């Protein structure tokens, strides 16, 4: 995986060949005109076309060769990550439309996988200073998409059904929009060199996501101070958030983005997971969405424990 962080040269060599045949109304043309239209191109004309095509291909190749390798790598990584994010959502759109998966389960699986896969793609970007801004394009495009459909400027019923609770377009402007805004902030502020952003995104995507999935199915025993939450859901959030945070911290440390003293980090991650779980349990979701309260609480506690870098 470390090789993914090295610059990659991406070059394209377009070739084009087109043949135009004039077939309509050829019988109404004078014989001389028909023969001139249908006559094969002269060798000089063919040579000119080949020279133009060759010159165009050479210009594109020269432009790609002159671009900085980091720029090409970041551009390619952005396209790949954007395509992956779009494919993920469309796949669950299709599953929801065909009733192969229920709406709430689809919504939470997308919630979990979006953060996890996006975070996993960060090593694809270069080590240049502009890499984080290229990565930020992915959640930014999703922001635009959610605003477009949430404000009913366009319609996408499959998207609405797969990522909302009640299937209403205006719901896109709440939880889903907050989610991608937090992704955008984490990329721009923390990026992959800080365990703070990694822990926050892990708790928001994995912890909160699994809490809902498990809690809906097995959460018959509710919390005494919040009947919307269950003991098993909260336990699932703590365990899954802690495990995902640990996994992603190990992933980025192995790739050399920072060093981790695991005897301290494990305890710190457990405290972070516990704090995020407590915040998620508090009955304030009607005032503050979990996609805002959980990552903010995680960032604060992680900052106090980790500081600007890992220990």
C-alpha cells in the first residue's frame, strides 16, 4: 500500500479516425459533382489529415509529460475516488429500488462504507501540499449533489430512498449533508497526518452506523434516559468505533504518515470511543444531529489526548 503514495505518471495517447460518407441525395447531383464527392481523397489530403492527427496526439502527450507527476497522481486519484463514491451510492440505490434491501439498512450501510472507503483512499493521493484539496473535491461534489436534490432543483428518487429515513428529498439537507460537510472539514483540517481526523471519521461512520444497524434489530432493552437508544446499540457503537479507529490508525501508521506508541494509543482510542458513545446516547438528536455532535465530541477529546500528532 505504501507504493500508492508515490507519484504515478498518467499519460494518455488519444487516436481518432473518422470516415464521412455522403449518401443522401447523391442521385440528384450532377455526374461531375457525384464523382467528385465520392472520389477517394488525394494522397496530399490524406497526408494533411494524418499530420493534423499526429500533431494533436503529440501536443496532448507533451502536455501530459510536462505536468508535474504529483498533479497527475492527484487528478487520477480524485477521478477514481469520485467514481467509487458514485458507484457505491448507485449500487445501493438499485438494491433499494428492487426491494433487495430495506431502506434503513441501505442508508446505514452507505453511511458506514462511505466514510471507511473514502478514508482508505487517501494514500492514493500524492505527498504534495495540494493533495488534500484534490481529495476534498469528492465530498464537495457530494455536497452539491445533495443540495441539488434536497432543494428539488432536480429529482433522484432512488438516491432519496437509499440515504434518507422517510424518503423525503428535504431530508438530504440534514443528516446526509452534515455527513459530507464533516468529511470535507476533516480532509481540509486534519488530513491523513493526524489521528484526530481519523478517529473522528471512524466514530462517525463506523461507530454511529453500526449502533443504528445493531440497535434496530436487537435493541429491545432501551436506555433509561433515552428510549430511542438501546444498550446493545450503544455497546455496538463503542466496540465498532474503537475497532475501526484502531484499524485505520494502524493502516496510516504502517504507511508512514505518523508513528504510534500503541501502549498509549489503545487507551486513548478507548476513551475517545467512550466519549463519542456517551454523546450519541444523549437525547438531543432533535436539536443537534448525530453527524454533528459525534464528530465534534470526538475531535475535542482526541485533540486533548493526542494533541497535534500521535504519541
